[in-house]
């Protein structure tokens, strides 16, 4: 299967590319989507992998950003970020034609299993990008996946919400806000927020996810796997939900990063497996981990 | 010991020697030597997150010597390294003088080319103070290691002390064949909102361009002692480009250490090598050694 094989490729070569900015879109809440021409990176990226980007020549430390979309033919990658400090603010100020140095693609991505085709993708805030990448990968794969995407945000979503034409009988009709891109791929998506946005579920992504899971039969549940990226409290809640329904769950983690290629061990997190406790590097051992190994009961 | 390039890749920045070779365009051959991750007698998990944090023109790190222990390094990692590409040096750490001696003895019976002694580790028998901050304690560590090996020994000196010259003198008397100057400068970062330290270990080592002026002075002071004894100094601390490297050589360094700069640009070694060669040609120096310690005042 293409998807699972592709995810394994990222133990391979990492490229250093002088990428050029080919599009910049800004959204409320200081959110930006930047499209970069970085052909080598695009050719090898998989859902869950990331780039280590130099925001500006005056700020030498790089920032890790999840890849949201790639076009291998046109050689571009797209990233979404919210400006939190000086570095990403500088990146948000980039104009079409500007050059930025990119290292990538880096990391083990998500690996869906054909035994669990009902993939539930849960993205929160700036954790949305890898969920979009995974959804597009499943959409383009020749296997019959059944993805559902749930996104949460406490600031306006970084896209112009559309009303979904894909029915979700497990949910009230008025909760029909969705991401246009996913809608165009025929993938159902629903949005959650505590802010009371029109068309969105008022509550947490995990509350919305629970509604769907409770609508499934036992045999359907056996075909479900969770994939998630977002703030740590959300990932903990997703891991807890997976445990509650006895589901497999893969989460993409974030940590301050220096080298991003496994050289410094600066981004290590505590992982517990049958081999015992270990400190694993988010950059090259992850960023995707089995949720049960990083969030204890 | 002759090195093919004056660049030494620094301990803690390049893992166990193979991590950066995944990057297209990077070669271990571009460095004269590579110092492996700090190694202790027993395996160590290292510190909890956060382990790294960006600061103005630099970064703090407190990795906590995560390593699999010297037996695993010698038995499983060293056999996988290509010693025809560059020189590999061990970095020996310990909590007691006996630990340092035992790790050195283990590396003595290995293909490693030289042994760097990281005397900045905390001494658990003296309340956790760093061996390296006290000249007598530093010399005791060096002497204990000297007794265990005939391989070249490098003492990595701390900047966190009153007079580095005295420390250099005692380490040379104790049998050091070379000095590495400087290790990181101790610092901390605080999150004012939570009033908590950002680094999991509370304190960490500052590296990057921010410490370059400190390092230049310490290198020059160490050279005043080492030069007359024909003891080479590996100058390190914030070197990011060829101009920085040349300044360190003029201050008295025979070779230059590169660490944090790799995080900015993984392909920086070739640029530094080319820049040094260009400088030597422009100023009619036949080799790097002719430029060492030529500071005029």
C-alpha cells in the first residue's frame, strides 16, 4: 500500500534547500499559510513530516513546522503557522519571491493500517496541517479509506469555512461547518470550538469525536484508528479517548528543537514501551508516536 | 595528530557521528575531527524537557548527558563509524574521578583517535560543583584519565571560573595533550507568566554567537599558557563562519570547534574550510599553523 510504504521513507536523506516563497495567505489571529518552492523536500515529504525553517537571516535558530500540503509535480510545500514570537513574525512578513532556507523533510510520519480503514483525524490549532496532509494522502491512495476529520480552534479557523454537503447522521444538521479543501476531496470534516462560531460544535474536539465513536457498532469500532496533532492537553485528551474506546492512536508531538536531525537530543520526550522508559527525539524518532507510549494512564 | 581540516565538530551537537550524514551535501570528511556525544560509565536518560531554548543570538541547553553508556558506545556504535572519513574523538564524563578513569580505560581499548575529558560535569562527592570550575579538581580528573590511556587527551575547559590560565597550566601538568576552550557558559531562562524556569534542569549551557567574545578572550588566555608548551588549543564558542574561525586562530587556536552553527546551517563546514583557505591565500600564509596566535598588540 502506498501510504504505509511512503511513511517509512523518512529515515532517508534530508535536504537543505534555498526555498522561494510562491504564495502567502494571512488569516485572522496572526495565522499564515505559506507556499514554498522546495522540490526535493516536496518529493520526499509524508504526512506528519516537517521542515526546519530559517525565518530570517537575522534569526539563526530555525523553527520546526509541520508540512500541510505538497505538490510533487510542481515542487512546492505548504506550511501553516501562527506568529507567537519574533521568528515566525519575520516569516509571516515574507513576500512572494523571497528566499528562505529549509531543511527537510524530517521525521517519521503517520502510518495508517488497512486493517483500520475508519481513520479519525483530530487536529487542534496549528496541529491542523499534518491532518490535512494525511487526509490528502488517504484521498489520493487507491485503497478504500473512510476518513473523518475533526478540527478545533479557539481563534478563527485558518480557512474560509464552508457548509458541508456530506451528511453526518450522527450529528445535528446545523453543525455543518467544514474545511473546503477536505470537502472538495469528498472527506467529511467537522469543526469544534468553545467560541460559539456558526456551524461549529460548541465544545472540545474530543467531545465531538466521542459522539461519532458512540454512533458506531462494535465491528465498526474495531476498524477505527485515531491520528492527532495539536496542543499537549488536547493530545492527552485524545489519548484518553482512545483508551476509553480501546482504539489505536498515533499522535504527533511538538518540543523545542535545535538541530532537528537527531544530533543534539534537545527535543527528547519520555516514552514508555515494553522495552522500558526511554528518552526519544521528537525530530527523528518521531514526531509521530504511539499515544499509549507517551501519555500514561 | 594531523587533521585534514581545522574544523572539529563538537560533542553534543552531532550525536554519535552519523546523524548529520543523512543530510545531502554533508560529509564527515569536511571536518578534521568529530567529538562524539558525552559518554558515562552507565547509561543515562538525561534531563526532562525542555532541554533547549533559544536566546538572543544563542541558545541554552541542558540535555543531561543522555547516552547509552560506554560499553554500548564501544561495542555497538564505534564499529559502525567510518574512521577513514575523519578522526573520531570520545567525550568522557563522570560524577566521580573513578568514573572518569573507568570510562577512559574502556575507550583506551577501542579504535577512538583521542579522548576529550568533559571536566565540567558536577562532582557528586563535592556537593555537585563542577570539577572544571576549580583548577586543582580539573587536574585531578586529567591525571586520573592520563593514567588509563596512551591516546591523546584533550581537557575541555570551563569558562565559568576566575582564571582559566591557572586551570590550563594545571591540566597541562597533569598530562593533557591539548585544551578545548571553551565549554558552554552557564545561564538560565524564566517564563515570567508562570514564574518557572524554562529549562527542565533549571540551568543550562549557553552557546552560539552570543558567547563568542567570551570564548575569544578565554582562548587567548589559555594560549598564553599552552603556546609555550606546544600544547594545541581547540578554540570554540560561537563560531558561525570563516571570519569567526580565523579570529579564533589568530587568538591562539590551532583548530576550531563548530557546534551550534551546524543547527543554523548543516553545510557550514565547507563554507568555513573555503573561507579559511581563501584568507590564508590572501595573506600569504602557507598553512593554518602559521596563523596561530599571530594576534598583534
